[in-house]
């Protein structure tokens, strides 16, 4: 398979996964914004929306650009802004463009599915979203992502192309598992007030609901919703299809298939990440500081992404050339 | 302007024999149902993404080529004549190319002016003396045909560089078979579906000698190109890689694709980019679309390019008047298909005549394509004609002129219902060890009333083309 093809397929599924998770992020943020103000200091200053941007690390640039952070600004920026490369609008466009460039490598149904999503998205305006309701749009985004995933699973042959689509989807989803956990707030700020307990319960259950994970949680723990358990579910539980463990485990497997027994740095990194989430204990993670653990995982994920790119998406002759030049320069 | 030959109706209004089955269907099908199927066709073309982008418009502006439900039908006996004529013409054009880049017999005999060929901007000096595999230069050809007032066919132009549109031929057929299956059971319609298979066959046959299992790739300028859909479509139908210039590199005179598993040899390139962009080290140095070193690999016989560089000299409009002469010279046969009478404005007499009759003639730039750079006298204002006159006078040798043919018409769905619109026909011819003439082609239709310009970039549409088997 061409390096360019591998790269395009990887990003097509990454962008669809990103669109879906952005919808989930907005969903959980809207739920949290429903909390009465006395439960959420700073709500008047749109604290939940600010937290959503913080989780993505983009609060400062958004504030600088729009001069204000409120619900409408964040919604427009995350859903519609054509100049935000990660807005749902841009994601659907990028996924469709990548698929258009790689029509040969995917099935006609997959392209038609992405093309339909894009044509509908292109016809959407802020006025129309307001008229139809944000919830409808969020449901639509999730169903478009599910549709693409379904058509891919149902029609594409299990070759290299399928594997690169998997890599893109799961590396993106792993990233969001961490960021979405971040948005519900850190579990340590406890001072025992009942109002705070209620607010915390509300937030964590909002997160579970926006991930459709509430039922999984109940079946698994049969106890009240707690920060510790939610963190465990999001990071370390294999039964949760969106957990960090599930994602890194899948990445490891797919990379092993692609390597075909060859020693490969990407396989080693994915294996190490997967083992880290498989054998960690949530009480230890919390005792040593969740934030640091999450930051470390994010950095290692990003390193894995770079390594996948270097291994498969940069042509060997360019790599060799760079090496030779480096040697000559030395 | 005369209405021209009507493909479906006789002058007194009767339905021609080969359209009678279609006419019965048309009369027995409620209008609402036809309308529904037309809408269905449009939605389907959009969803599948069969679009093209228009040069000069904002990027990403993809348009649908309008598809018309009324097929163009060619009776079997007419097609037999066309097929023989196309085969003959493409054969002679290939012999001409092999000759002008080789021995140049036809120039020595003085049958084609030496300067016209050798000083032509489409003549590639770099190809002098190169022997191409099987002597085939134009592997894929598209010959544009029109019918004049009496129903006689004429060749309007030859396309031997990178002729496009074949994906529409295939998709139009697929659409018709889906929307109107009942019509296909009423008549024997020759299938066109084998085209991608025949294309792969001739490309593999063109591989450099000694390669048992050649790797074929389609080379595209990229997804911003107006014909990208077609490039992707053909690669997919043939099951070969679709590559851009940056996906290929040349090492030790061999061409490789950059793949996830390292470099992979490529033996045959169906290139859909123009000569001058193929290799920046030989042709245009600013080209980012091509592959540095590709031409050296080609010259060394390590890779085949289809079509060969330099085919443009045979389809140039200034060389077109000599094609009948080529047929007589190389094949000792009389041409089966006729040329449109052509005035060559580099000749003084022809120039004088043309300047006196601009309002009646069609004037074309010899290197122009796509309906750009031409004057349709009867459809132009006085000011447009005068402006064009100055352009001709500045460089007469750059133009040819032809009588305005009253192109044949075919009933077409327009706002006001069914109405006659002008059409042309581009059949596709594949040359390998054998010459394959695909029974059908792309029928283009000028959707504006009275317009003779069928190019999709100028608001033309397309129709399915049915070649009937046996009988009428």
C-alpha cells in the first residue's frame, strides 16, 4: 500500500472519531451546564464551557480570537468553524477529502457514506442548528460516525487499509478517553459539603451518560457513581469499548499484525502503553496523582502516533536520504 | 439555424425504427414516474460523487455533469461502419506517430508538410528514434464524431493525449440499467462494461519485454484535477494503484512506488497527466506533478508510459486535415470516416476566404481544447467576431476554420419537457496486440437551445449511448 494511502486512511478514521468525541464532549458539557449555579462556582462565567476548552488545551486561543468564552462561542468554534481544523465541520470535510483521494483503497459504500455526511454538514448553518436544536445535531454526528464505522466493518476487506483505519480510530479514541476524564474535574477537591457531593455525582454521571457508559458502570460496580470508579472505567477496564486499555490493546494488536513478526518500535511502544493500563491499579494511580499519570499517558500516546507515522507513512528512500545527509553532515 | 438531423424522428415526424421500442416505453410511462427516475438519477450521481471541478472556479467547487434519460441509439449497421472506420483511423494515426518519430517517410514523400510536424509545439524532440513496445503510441484514443444535416458522420477531432470521459460512459450505463431495466429487455444493447478489463489487458500487453507479471499504476495529478473521479474509478475497476507523482521515484532507471512495505517496482504507467508535466528534469522544470528521472527510465525501456509522450502531434488541429492522407499512405485504403472540410489559415487563400465568411464559420485554435479559444460564427455577436478577427490576423497559422455543421439532435429532457438538443459522440478505442473498439461511447449534449458546444466545462450534459445488436 502507498504511504500516502496509509496516511489518508489513518486520518479519515481519526477525523471521524474526533467528530464523534467532540459531539460527546459538547453533550457532557451541556449536561454540566444544567447544574444550578450554587453547585458550580463560576457557572455564570461559563465555567463548564471553559473546562471543555481546557480539556482540549485551546481555551487561550479561543478567548484571544472571540474575546469571550460562552456557550454559543464554544459551540460555534467546535461545531462549525471552518478555520478550526478540529471542528466537526472540518473533521467531516477532511475525512471526506481523504476518502475521496483514496476511493481506490476503500469500498464505494464507505466513500458514499462519508460524502453524504459531508454534503449534509456543508448545508448546515448556525441558524438551522438553533432551529432544530443542538441535541439533534449531536445525535446526527454520532450516528454518522457509527454509520462509517459500521460500513467499514461490514464491507472492507481485512487488509492493510482496514488496519490503518483501525489505528487512526483507536489512537484518537484513546486520546479522548483521557481528555474527557479531565473535563469532569479532578476527583481530589473534596471538602465534604453535601452540595459538592451532589455536584460531583451529577458531573460524573453526566460523563457516563454522554459516553453511553452508565449501564456498563452499573453492571460492573453496582454501587453509587464515584470519581474513582469512573476513572477506573475510563482508563483501566477492558469491558469499556472506549477505555484507554481497550484502545491501547487494540493498537498493539493491529500493529503486531502489520509488523508480521518483524521487530518494530511502534509495536514496542503500543505494547508498553497497553501493559501500563492493563496492570495499573486505580488506587495507586490516584495516590500518586491522577493528573501526572494522565499527562504521561498523553505524551506516550502522542509519541506512538509519531512512531506510526515514521514507520509507515514516510517513504523509506526519504528516510534513508535523511539518514545519509545526517551522516554526511556529521 | 437549421435544426439538423434528428436521431429519433424522421423529417415528417415518424419514429425511426431503432427508436421505436424506446418510443413505446416513453408513451406508456406516466410523466410523474419519469420525473421521479430523473430525480433519482441526480441524487444517485451526487451521492456516488461523480462530479467534476471546473477550472477558473473556486477550488472544491464540484459540479455534476447533467445526465439525460433519453439514450442516443445507434443501429447495428451504422455501428459496423463506424467501428471499421475508427479501427482504420486509429491504426493509421499510430503508424503516423511511429513514422514521424522514426523514419519520417511521410514527410520525405511530402504528403504532410515537414514544418507542420517538426516545428509543432506538440512534437517531442525527446521521442526521436525511440521504439515503443509493439509500435503502439496511442493506447487509449477517443475520436469525436458528429452527424451533419444529412445524417452523415464526420470526425470532428482526434484525442490521443489523455482522452477523458470514459467513466461517464460506464456510469451512465450503470444508471440506465438501474433506473430503466425494462428497456434493456426490449432491445439487444451491446454491453460496454468490459472496458476496464480490456484497458488492463492492453496496459499489461504494453509492459517492457521480459516482464512476466507487470505492475500497472494509474498516474493522476491529484484530487484537485477535474477528472479525478475518473482516474480513481479506472484504477479501482482495474484493481491497480492510483498514484501521484510524489508516490513514485526512480532509482537506477527503474520506477518504484513508495509503499508501507518499502519500494515496489512499477512497469506500466497509465498516465493521466500531460507530457510537459511528466518529468521536471526533461520537460517543464517547475512541474510538481511528475517524477524526476521518469523519462530516462522510459527511454531505457524499463517502464512503459501510456499513451506515449508526443502523441499530441497527431491530434493537433493543424495536422487533422492530413489524416485521410495518412490512411491512404500507410494502409493503402480509402478512409471510411470523413473529415469535416477544413480551412488552414496558414494558407493565404484559406485565410482570405475565412476572414470574408467569419459569420458562417467555426474557427478553432489549433492547440486549443475543451471548447476554449474558439469562435462559433453564427452564434457570435459582431463585436465578438471583430475581436476574434484581430486574434486571427495576429497569428493566422494558429487557427483552422470549418463550416458550421448543423449537428444532429436527440430529444432531451429540459425545463419545458422533451426538446431536441445537439449532440456529438466520443467512442473509445484501445490499442494493444489487437484494436478494441468499445460498442458505444460518450454522447455529449448541448443543453442550451441551439448551442453547438457540448463540452462539460461549458454547460454540456451526457447521455447513455446504445449500440443495438442485430436487426434494425
